[in-house]
C-alpha cells in the first residue's frame, strides 16, 4: 500500500506534557521546549487542547511520546551528543544550562 493510500489510526486519547514527563522521567519544561518547534516531531503527534477560550495545553499522541522518547534516548548516548542536542533543540539558554548541569543518565 502506498503512503498516500495508507490509513491512519484514529487518535482516541492524548497525554499532557506533564504526564509524559513523569512517564519518561524527564523535566516537563525541557519537553515543552523541545516540542515548542512543532517541526521536531511528525505532524499530528503534537496536539493543542483548549481548556478555556484563550488557554491551551500541549499534549502528545502515543506516537509522539514514542518519537520524543526515541529522540531523547538517542541524544543521551554521550555527554557530547546530549549537549549538542540541547543546543540544537532548546532555545532557552537558562534551561539548557540547568539541564546540562544535571548528570547524564
């Protein structure tokens, strides 16, 4: 079946970034910073959930969680790759410094 005729599974639930951070043992602020640029994950894996007229929270599909987890796992191979990843994917310099100060897992 070609990509254009492949059926996509319906998304029936999403997980908030705070919940994903707990599941992955990661900093929620770091995850928010990574997915702030929605080009960092496949289209459709990041979902905005309206919780009020002008208020949204960000959530991820199961595929988004897997993609983000794989991305972080690959970046954590060495301290050098982790620091390069942070520099490339996180714009907040103070957050990058705080995360780099934490020990490599």
